[in-house]
């Protein structure tokens, strides 16, 4: 094989691996999947996104993942989506800029899981921004060593649709292991 082509293919594979980890982050954060979130950061990684400090500590105390899951529990639904992803590979170090949009359904004041800033009605909170990440490949695995979350715009408004409870329970998105994504493969196995 042409050495230049082989190098280009390797760079494409590295970029795809990082893109898949970015998508895994969005899936894990929407399902509050703490064990998966912890696999995405190298020990000693640093975070600056509503919280400044370690991304994932060994004991789970005072880190971004604890902060984020506590904050996201004040929402009944979340949905993170990625847009443009720019990934630069330089050996075993990479840098990426990933655009995101996120939807959050904020809990109403009477909900025991509502946050400090809750209002009498549910509210829809939208955020758009970018993840600026530094990655390192150690022992063959890419993980984040530094993340800064940039906020480009936000919007807070009363919901334009009724509560999401109108969707049948078996196909309504859920935080955690009750979401159908954790079960659909076995449900499809006989087909």
C-alpha cells in the first residue's frame, strides 16, 4: 500500500474513534450513565464547563461528572446533539472543536427533584455551544485530558407542547437504564 495512503487512512480511523467517543459522551450524559462517562476521561483530566476542576476523579467526589449528573437530574428530559466536528490529529495528541445543541425540560417547582431556579411550570431550556477538547492516546485508547465548554447561545421558554408524558411509556426517552436503548437489541434478537 502507498505509505501516504496508509497514513491518511490511519488519520481517518483516529478521527472516527474520537467522533464516536464524542457521540458516546452525548448518549451517556442524556442517560445519566455515570460509568460510561467516567471511561471518556484520562486520570487527571480537567474540565471547564459550568464547573472548573477535575473531569472525573477516582472516588467520584468534586468532579465534573458528579456536578453534571446532579444538575441534569433537575431536568425530566435532556437531548444533546452534535453538529460540526473538527478533529486534528498530531501523533498521540489530538484537538477537537465540536458544536452541540442541547434541549432540557426543566422540572416545575412542585417536583421534588426540581432545581433551585425552578418556576411554577416546566420550562424548556436550550443551549448551543462547542466542546473544545484536548485528547491523548494512551495504551491505544483516546480519552479527553482537557475540556472547555463554550456557550454560544441559550433560550429559556415555557413549553410549546404538553408534558412529554403523552408518549407511551415504553417509547418515551428516559434517564438511566430504563431507556429502551439499553434493551432494544435483545428485543430484536428473535427477528
